C-alpha cells in the first residue's frame, strides 16, 4: 500500500485536536511560576509585622487615657497651685495666672487646656481642644474638691464644639484622609516609568505632580466635606491650605523614603505615619492623655502636626501655630531633598517580584 507524498515545498503542519481550546494552548505557552514557600513567607512577614504594630500602637495609645501633666492656669493663691501639682500621678501641670482674663487668654492661645478659679470654685475648659481632655479635667478637679470637702466644680466651656461636629472628630478624620492621599499618591506614581530611575528631571517632575495633586486634592476634599456635612464653616480657605500642605508633606516624605529604601519605603511610611503617627496625633485623645512614647513623639510627626494646625485654625487664636507648620515643612523638605538627591527612584512591580523570587532562591 503506497503512501501519498506531499508536494515538494509543502510543509506539513500538525493541527491540534479539534477538542483543544485556544485558552489551553495559551496556558501551555506561559511559563509556570508557582511561588515557593520561602517567597510566600518573604511577602507575608512584613504584613504580619505591620498588623502586630498596628494592634500594639493603637491599643497601647488609646486603651487607658489618663491625664499626664495637663497644663492648666490657676487664678488663686500659690498654695492651691502647689497642691494641684502634688496630686497623685501628676495629672496636672498647674501655673499661676494673675487674673481670669489672663487665664482665658492662655486657653485661647492653647497654652493651657483649662483654668481653675478656687474663689468661685469654677473650672473653665475648652472642649474644642479635645473633649476627652475637658472631661478628664472635670473629673480631676472634682476629685480635688472632694478631698478639700468642697462641692463639685462649676464647669464653663469657653470653646465649645460646633453642633455639626459635637465630638470634634471631623478634623482628625480629614487629616487621616489627607495623609492617606499623600502616601498612596506617591506610591502609585512610583509605579510609572523606568525601574530605579536615577534621573533628577524625573524626580522633579514627580514632586511637581505631587504638589499639583496636593492642591487639587486639598481643595476638593474640603469643599466636599463642607457641602456634604456642613463642617469647617467659616474656615474653608484655611482648611484648604492645611489640607494641601498635609497632602504634600505626606507625599513628598513618602517619595523621599521610597527613593532611599525602595519598595520597603512604603512599609516604613505606613509604620511611621499611619500606625504610629495617627495613634499619637492627639485626635481621639489629646497627647497629654497618652502614654509616654505617644505623648512625646506625636507632635513631631505629620498627623499630629496637621491635627494641631487644623484645630488651631478652626477654634483658636493660636500664636504658636508656627510649630506645626515647621513640622510639616521639615518633612516635606526632607522628602523632596531625598527624592532629588537619589533621582526619584521608580518602583516596578515586576522588578519587586523578581527580587523577591531571587531572594527566595538563596
């Protein structure tokens, strides 16, 4: 039986079985890159560390708010001031004030959280500074009055919160949103372009884009919150400026840290700004109510500085408002300097995955 020969120049091709799907053919063409147990561990360990840090710092900061050296003015004899400073646990840092008007001015300037007038048994507080601190002061002075066999103090709130924000949380949660916008914007823009670029021109363009993003994001966020929830009334322009400044400080600092530390920079930013910074910002509880670490470090991190700046703009005549501005400016300047010096390193997801795979192979 003879076999038919194909004409010369004709190439025989094998056709796949009719039941084979095109998808299966494409799957066979792709290399299989199943993650190894070591690679999975390398990815999950940072997530575990950040989760544990989140739990530690938030619960550690907020589980037991207790007054520690809360500044108060005393309009009365020095002996009363001395007794207040000797209370068990040192809840107060009492100082003399020559008159009630001077004490109230210190509250308005945010030098103190309250003022006590023993002659009239009156306590002046400012819930706008922090409602929890006002309550803590009332409890502390009522305990002091009971020890002196005197009636409970008469409390006057000289800086009440507005009806649309009775708990004073609007500014705090807005700051969280602005911080998030800054670091997520810097992270996402870092996914664009050449991996590990050392171009200073690219770094300048990146910082410029983040500055524009901060201005647009700040204005839109404040306008949205004002229109939707009637907060920030009478202070829209100031809050837009604070929002833009906060977003840019967060974004520039993130860009600089990522330029210095690569992909690990994002984890560092989350740890320092989000986990530690937000818990120590003084949002839910003012920093004098927090434990030592949080009380000490909160004011030098962007979330705490932005919360202070927002509250000062909304409720107080604060001549020391330059402090929070300096903090935000320093973080923005350091981040920008790092990004420019290192060329604005660009992160590439494919490169990050390759590095993780290479590490897993070691």
